[in-house]
């Protein structure tokens, strides 16, 4: 309920849900059920430390190292744990590889399950009803909205994440990247390419096979 | 939705501070053993479905409203934060904001 308070300038009143969250937080801290330091650590971790750069390292390594790629495809949780990527919401991860024959996309139709250790917190569009409903029904149209057009012969497979299983898409390695090191390769791997709503970027250098 | 041109443009992980706070509360309670993540997902999915019956929810405020409603439901049920207590503390916080001069740190007496 807005009110005129120009005579008595006070602290800006946060929105209703923020007041309710503060109420919960106060109650839980007073009862010793949570530690405020733990809350700050969690927010800092997902705002600043864990994000799609982790997944990009995994993809770059899979592109460069056949042994790692095989390990990743057979047991992703173990393979990425060896690189130091494990923790909350990463207990059972599965890597699905894009090829000329199949393009993979991930969704969580129930809520927003997502491989946090590799990609961080999902973007708002991943959590929206529009994406969650449409990607199952009309994945090619969703891809078109993201500016992706697949070859007619490429099948689309949509993987529905759950609390138990989180998927990561391994995008196809772009042409013209033969000489690139891991860091340069990882820079081509966007968050969306590991959800399946984008392709890996082409390198900035002129591709070796330029159709134009 | 985004498109390929914006794919690598950084965007805030949480659109609002309270989104981050309610997220952290929930993760922390899960880690302290208050509920399993599977239980959380089951409850949260049901609330999301309920909220989305008559319209498409966005992945920002709508999504975290459902998240907060789920957490309130669970904590009211298990007695950790009964609804009346939450209402009371919510009013305390509102009063604290209205009574704190602009620029000063807002806090509850005895918090």
C-alpha cells in the first residue's frame, strides 16, 4: 500500500516478499536453525564463483582429449569430479553429446533442476513456464527463437532433468578450431550451448572452410 | 527469451536481492538436514503448477514467489516458522523500515 512520506524520509520499504523472507530469516536465525554466515557464503558462491565457465572447461577438455570424452560420456559425475566440479545439485550428472545426427536440449519440466556445479544457477528463461512447456512440444521453434536452425536431418532430443539426474549438453566442436588450446576452446562455449539453445561459437579467426 | 547475440552477455544471477536470500535460506536448510532436495523439488513443483494454472509464470518474480510460498508452507508444517510468527516478524520488519531514518542500517530491536 503506497503512502506519502515526503515529510518523514525513512529507509526504503522493500517489496512484500522481501519482508516475508526477512521474517523467515530472523526466525530461523533466532532458533539456531541457520547460520547467517552460511547464507552469505551460498549467495557469494553462486553470484561470483560457480557458473558456466566450469562447464565450458569440461566441454573444451572433452573436445581435446578422447579419453576424457569417453569417461565423461560413460560417467559424467566421476569425470567432472576429477576436475574439481562437484557439490550441490551435482550428485548425478549425465553428459549428452551433440552430433550431426542429433541435437540435445535440456529442460526441467517440473521446476528448474540444473547441474549447478557446471553451470551455476539457471537463467530466468530456463525457469519460465514458456520454456518448460514449449521445449518439449516444439523444440525446433524454441531453437528458432534463440536463432538456431538445425539441418533438416538432425533429430532433436529433449532431456528432462530431475532432482536425481542433471544433464549437460556437449555442443559440437566448431570447424576451424584445430589449433586452439583449452582456454581458447572454452571461450567458444556459452552457457546456452550447454543447455542446447545455442551452438558453440565459431572462432574469431576466419574459418578454414568459408562457404561465402 | 534471449538470442544468440546476447548469449555471452553477463546478466545478474539473481534479479532481486530477496531472490538470492530465499534461495540461500532454502539451500542452507537442506544442507542442515531440514528436508531432502527431492522433497523440496516435489513440494516446489506442486506449488509452481498451482500458481501456473491460470497463466504462464515468468522465471523471475513469479518463480521466486512460488519458491517463497513453498518454503513458508514447509516451515509452517514442521513448526519451525508458524504462519502467525512469520506475520508478526514481517510487521516488525516493516515497522523497522518505516522508523529508521533514510541511510541508516535497518535492524530489529533485539535481533
